[in-house]
C-alpha cells in the first residue's frame, strides 16, 4: 500500500473510501446552491435594469449598480441565515465522518 505524501498514515484505500463515505453529489449541490441564492436575483435585476435602460436610452452607471446592490443585500437578508445553517450542518457532518475515514 502506498501512503499519500500530504497526510501521514492515510493509505490510498482509506482515501478511496472517503469518496463513498462522503456523498459527492451533496457537496456539489451545496456548492451550486449557495451562490445561486444571491446571484440569480442579482442576475434577474440586472436583466430588468438593462431592459429599462435600453428602452429609455438611459446609460447611467449608478442606475445599473444600485438596484443590483440592493437586490443582493435583500437576498442575503432573506437567505443568509438559511445558507449559514446549511453550510454549518454540512461542515459538522463532514467533521463527524472523519473518524470513519481513518479506520
């Protein structure tokens, strides 16, 4: 058995078991979900402001920045606690699985 150089004592078979113990799709879903809760409302607001600017021929820079900033802040206020709870639960679950990976 070869030993991984960065983690003393962790053998490759234990490293391979980590991918079965840690559900990869759960982490992938979390990585995609957390930023979407803030970026999708900002994207929608940017599209709406862009349409209004194109229809009215107004090209003011602050007109596109301020609504997106307000939208991001509102999204963080609405979803911030939920995002933190999900991230904390995921981190605690990973932490609880560490002993099973080292056996």
